[in-house]
C-alpha cells in the first residue's frame, strides 16, 4: 500500500515539476504537449525538449542516491551512512572538475567530445575508483564497518583537497563552471545527456531491488550470516558495488546533491516500519524529494537555484535532528 501511494505521489510530483519548473504552465497544456500535440509550438518545445529531460534527470538522481543510501546504511549498519561515506561523491567531483579545468581552460567552456563524453566518463571512473579504494582499505579478513567509515572519510578528504587544488589551476571561467557543477544542478539537461543515465539507472535499480534478501543478511551481522552458510564478504562486495554505481550515475547526471541519500532511506524505513530500509521505497522517496526540491529551487528566487542548494536547506536540519536523537538515546 505504501509503495502504491508513493508511486502516485511520484507521478504527481513529476506533473508539478513539469508544470511549475520555470514559468508556470497549465496542466492541460502540459498534458497535450506530452501526448504529441504541437499546435502550440512554444509550449510543446518547452515541455518536451527542456522540462521533460530535466524531470527525468531529477527522478534518476533522487532514485539512485536514495537506493545507494539504503544499501550503504544497511551494510555499514549505521543510519547516518551515505554514499559520501564511500568517497563516491568526492571522487566523482574530482574527475569532473579535472576535465572541466583541463579541457575548459582558456575557453568559454567545455564543448564537443569533452562535454558529452569526457566529463561524465571522468566523473564515473573517479567515483568508482574512490569506492574501490575505500573497500580495499577497509577490508581485512572481512569488511569492518568502523574501518569503512575511516577509509571513506580519508578518501573523501583526499579527493576534496585535490579538487580544491585543481580549481586553483584553472581560469576564472573554468573555476566558476566547476563550482556550479559541484553545487548539484539540473540546469541545461537534454535528452542526449539524460537518456544513457536513465537507462543505466533503470538497470542498476532493478538489480538493487532484487538484492533485498542479501541486504537483510548483511544486517544480521557477520557471525549469523556465516552460520547460515552465506559468503558475507562476497555479498557485501556485490551490494556495495551496486551502491557505488548508483551514486556514480547520480553524480554524473547532476553533480553532488546533498542529503538525499541520507534522508530518503530514513523516511522509507519510517513509512514501512521495516528493520532495514527498502531499496524500492527509498528510491521513490528520493525521486519525490529531488523533484519537489528542484521545483522549489526554480520558483523560490528570481534566479533559479541549483537543486543541491535546496536539498541542503532541507537536509541539514534533518541531519541535526538525527544527531540529537541518537545523542538522547545514548544519554
């Protein structure tokens, strides 16, 4: 029942995003444009070529980050864990900023192969490499949650420092472009960029939702899982690889978008009253979160805000609430 309601809420949030993700449009006009009616050329072009790709990108980013967060929190057995813990976001930022500075230096910005292939490929590769480095550093005859946190913090700090250093090497235009990307933005998304990310996200989300039994085993602890005859090390490696790939797809699509991966699984767990957050429910919550945040950021001020700013405004108080809640439990 919860999943059905969330699917309906996601559809409503998508309609709201397309209709109000800029200059407001009437719902009947939006629906006619989506059904192929091009009698009003301006509305048809705005809906199909500008707002629809941005809406799909918001769904991809929210669903992928939330699913990655659900996996990370389950494996780490820590409700405050997120893909940032795996160094994926910081690593992807390092890869993208490197291409932005090197390929965009001295020019008005990225163009051609560097923009369409180079930057996404660099972000994706660097994100996966960071996640792999965290796993290798934290693995000692098994994956320890404490070592995972420490390794993740170390790799994230290193990647962030390198990113800052690379920013100093570029010109003002490249640095400004890189900083905009690092704030998490859905501006300027088109079908050429969004389509491959959406296909990748669909495949990875299906795989992640199919891993529910494995995730439940990882939440039982290593001794229990081994007693049941499960190769817990292999299981953790596979599900963490899914989390890294999901987070990389989201980061490549929109840059680092804060707090979605942290908050969405917590909300999903509260809605379903389950031991571990459901990947599918978390993905729906994350999609709604980003859709509403992007709609709000497009209308809050005269100039549209990056979606990462809107999610941070909502997510930061949520994080403070979680920290205070766990402090009260320990006291």
